[in-house]
C-alpha cells in the first residue's frame, strides 16, 4: 500500500487501506462475502479463519478509517451503539464517567439502563465550559465522554480543553464524532484517546 499520510483527505479516502487483490490483481479490495476460510489445519491459515473475527474487506475499511482519523488502528462494528458498548466495557464496577447532558438518546439509555446496573456511575453535566469537568473528578473517575456536536441540539464542546483536563487527571477521553466525521473534526489530533462514529 502506498504511504498516504502526506496526501489530502480525498486521496486518503480513496487509497488508504487499499492494496491490489493478490488473487486477481483488482485495484480495489473486493467484497468478501464468505463466512469461513480454508485452513491447512486448525489455526493454520492465511490470516483469516472466520469472517466475523476478521475479513479482508473490513480490514481495508479499518485501515482507511485509521488513516483518516490519524490513528494507528480502527475497529468497525455493525452499529455505532456496538462501538459505544465496546468502549464502555473498558470500565469496571465502581468506575465513574463524566459526560454531557445532551447525549444521543441511545447512548443515554445505554448508560442509564444498562451500564449503571453494573455499578458504573455517570455524571451528566453541562460541558460547554470544560472547567465544569473538574468539579466531578474523584478517585473513581476513569473516563470523560464527549459528544460533539451533540445530538440533538448541536452543542459544540471544546475537545482540546476537555482532553487536556482528562490527561492531567490520567482519565480516558472518548469522543463520539458522529456528526462531524473526520473530514470536519479530528478528536485524536485534539488530544482524545478514543474516537467513535456511527451512521444514523
């Protein structure tokens, strides 16, 4: 694959993660629809065993998204809520999360109806002023969760200011970047640790 980091967004979107198909020479990665791959023996394969775990088409997409985000890695899920669920599972009972008071409804419900039942506490605060975060940090705080622009009121949160506070307190800074996309906003470049998107 050609080095794409020096190119603009459009070039990266088209070429990042793309390598000629080794079987046919196709320039674009084909859509592999198989569920399983042949193995010489259990665990001895060409890098793919079962499509749900790893798939060449998804790998190409993940490499492209990582390049667009300025990240080392990207993981694709079947839904944005699947990605949010996976990130929330970095937490343990007793952990606390500081997040905004204007979250996407599905995220709010997952936090309050699912993860709160497992002993994770969420503080839903006005994040338009990043300094508000400082009032809620304690020994149990593990994550600052941002959504910006917010859904539905499109509030803009200062990612760099929030990420700075998170780093100073050794907290994970996760950003739901659904509305902005990497074309308009790069949370990792602003100091975030994790960025998520979903197609809604």
